[in-house]
C-alpha cells in the first residue's frame, strides 16, 4: 500500500502489519493525541476501526484517559469504523496524497462523491470523536510512509498590523462594534474578508508580507459576532444567519466608514462567493475589483448539522471538519492556526455563515452580468480544496466576460493562511491584472 507497494486484497491489516505496532508506540507519545485524550471524562474506552470494504479485519484504536492503543481485530468490536475501498486507502497512504485523499473527510466527500466510502456503526460517535480518528489516521500514515514533508516558515519578531474598532450599520446585523486591522503603505486599497466561522487573523501572514505592505493599504475586518467584533444585538446567541445582503452590506459599510478608494475585495470560501456578489453590486459597495478565492456561483452539497448540535462539541467538530481541506504540506503552524480559529468562534456562528455558503448564495443567473471593465474579477483556487474545487471555480469564471481564473498548486481551502509565501505571488498577479484592466478602461472607473 502506498510507498510500500500495491496490495490486491481487501484486508488492509496485512499491508499495514508493520505500521500497527509503530502506531501503538507513537500514540503513547504523540503530543496532539495526548492533548485530546487528556480528560477524565473518558470514563470508559472508546474503540474505533479502520478497514477496507470487503473485509471484517480492521485496525482498532482504543482511546482511554491520557492514552491510546492500536491493535487488529474484527471491526464489530468497534463503536464505529471508517471504511473505504482498498484503492482509496492506497491513495491516502501515499507519502503526499492528492486531493481529496489528504483526509478521510475529503474521501467521504462533499462535492466529490466516491463509491465505497462508508461509516459503519454509531454515526453520532463518528462525529463526536472526529479529533481522535483524524489524528490516529495521521499518525498511522506517518508510521507507514514516514512523516509527510511540510514547508518551513521562518519566525518573525516584528508585526506591522494595527487594530481598532469602528461602528457600522448593516442589514440583519444592525448597528455593531466591529474590529478591523490595517497594514501597508501602498496606494492600492484592498479589503480581506474571512471564511465562514472564522475571523481576519487568517490574513496576518499576507498583511505582514513586505511586498504586500509596499504595494497595498490592507484592511481585514471581523464580521459582527466573529472573532474580536461584538455580537449583533438584533438576535439572541445561537440565532445567527448570514445572507448576501448582510455580508455585502457589512463590506459596503466598512468601505464607507474607512473612506477607502475603490478597493479590491478579496476573500475565501463564503467570502469568495461574496466577492462575486460584490462584483455584481460594485456600484453599491464602491469596489474597484474582486479576487474571489475558493468561490463559485452556487454550491449544492449535502449539509452537515453537527456544527449546531447539542450532542457534538462544536469547538472540536468545526475545526476538525475543515482541517482536511488544506494542503498536507503547508507549514504545521499555519494548519494549527486554522484549527484554533475554527475552535474559537461562538456557538452557531459557523452554522449561520454556512446558511449563505450552502445554497444561500446563488449567482448563477447574475454573474454573467458583471462588468469586468468597471470591476475586474480574478479568481484563485487552491487545488487541494474538495469543497470548492478549481473545476467549479473555472465553470463560474467561464460565465463572466473578461474574468480570469487560476488554480494554485500546494494550496487548499485557506490559501492566505495555509502558506502565505506561496499564496502572495498569485495574489500580486491578480492585483496587477485588476490594476491594468482599470487603467485600460478609465471611462469605466467608478
């Protein structure tokens, strides 16, 4: 399997025979697994299985308070079991898996549905204990293949970002106290918008980049109720929802209160979608271009509701669900930052944002009307994203006269956060395209 050779039988315990005792040893000292397991609330053992379809034999991982142990046996001994076809596990156990095999969530599928992926047993437990099986699979991967190579990121001692608060009024949110950050001395205003259930700390790597600081005046803000912004007083905690009008209205309010000059608006995921909405409504927002990251004109996929369940800890489930959308070779410190940001948000915020991402946004009949002479559009999509794939973004781009799209290797759903050093060159290319397009069409400038 993987780097150790192709297997033809459905029993994965055979090709992984040497890896199982290694997994058992590594779990005893893996700092991440130990941090997850360090709670006396694990009052009885939790056992889950990993197996190939067509076989009853499984790798069994048992979690106790402060410990984990691996062995092999019949999958029916497990509370739940992660099953996949042998050839799918073979893709997972490559040294550097291709998308969507970098995670079992990706294999399980959203827009990419695969035959053969199945969760056996207790479905609720599968979602409750996603942090245990995810980390155990990562350690098993490393036990079999060796550690996945990851990019290094040099530490910095000086930060150039300054933050403060302003008051804005926007649809649904009402009047809110909103936190924003600024960096850079360049002439080009650019507004960064964060993903669903997160905040603008996602852009710190970009906002500290020397070339970006030289060329741009960068603004990143936390939507009301997100990150460091105060919650809306228009609804009770847990009742948050996001809509096109609410999101576009918040961006327009920030552009107005900060007196920005025809800014470029850039964001990923739901913010990539709102960038398309901003391009449609450029006059209303005062936008001079958009850079949608991980965006498309509409997403239809099966929605998960464990992100707002009384039976599942959202501080564990939400970050685990998005963790596998990243490139596996991104610097670990950045992948851990994404995990932290998604664990840190208030109850219902992620779910309410996904009201917009999952079908609430529909630009299919409108994106073709975007005036890209007035508001140029340059779409960028990380190739490791199985939620909004490069193919989906390209299909949207093809509907927009004059728009451009580019896939980004070795980046995933959170390109600005995962690997700023690899993302910024793509971002600068997009900015230059927008600036040159506007220079060629001075009569169309807002």
